[in-house]
C-alpha cells in the first residue's frame, strides 16, 4: 500500500529523499486524498419525514418511535463510501428498515444504494459492516433513511467508512 494509506518509504537519518515520494506527497495534497476515515451520524441528526402531526421521539442518544426519519449527508465529490454500519435495538418487536440513497439532481431520480432490514432479535446491536463501494459524483445528493414499525424500535446512529484515493 502507498500514500495516503501508508508511507511509501521509511527513511533513515542520512537517507536521500526519493523524487517519487515527493511527487506522491504532492499528488495527495493536490487531490485532497486520504485513507480510511470514519464518519458517525448520531440519531439526533435525523429529522422526521412523516406526515405533519406525527411527532417523533428523540431521547438522546436514540430515536425511538414508529415512523420514518432521514438525514442528508455532505460527502465531497470524488469521495468513496467504503462501508455503512447501522446501530439499533429492535426492542423485540416490529421491523427496522434502513437505507442509503442517492438523488440525481439532473435526472430527478432517487436510487437506493444499500438497504438493511432487521425483524428479529433485541438489544443494542449493529447491522455489521456492509460494503458499499460508491464514489460520490457531481450533482448528486445522499441521504440515509430509517423506518420503524414499533414503539420499541431504537436507532442509535449510522457509521460510514470513507476514503479518497
């Protein structure tokens, strides 16, 4: 592996610096490149997308209610979403449905990139790391949506691994 995920060369105190390493450093700076970084979206960042009059319940650090919430993501163009992981508690009832979606602002189309459904179990758990491999293009919006069918359902948040190589 090379920059930006790891160093190209390990130098000693009297080593000559390689021009290839200097060029790689410049390319990383110019391109805004970086290795894997984690982005955590807590439940408090989500907003209700249900009809007016259907309030949602936030009890920090979780969203617990029946209905649906959504959060927009600000991901720079050229950044790759490596993976997504949802943190939740089904509370022993109902169905949890979580999705990562993009909206093409030119074509006016919404497309799901990843959907995760949980309809068994209880206790704080995660979806596990789910590979996405999506590189953010221009003129696109990203959002995450959570839908619950039982008042016992809880969303703690969602975690992304991002990279820009």
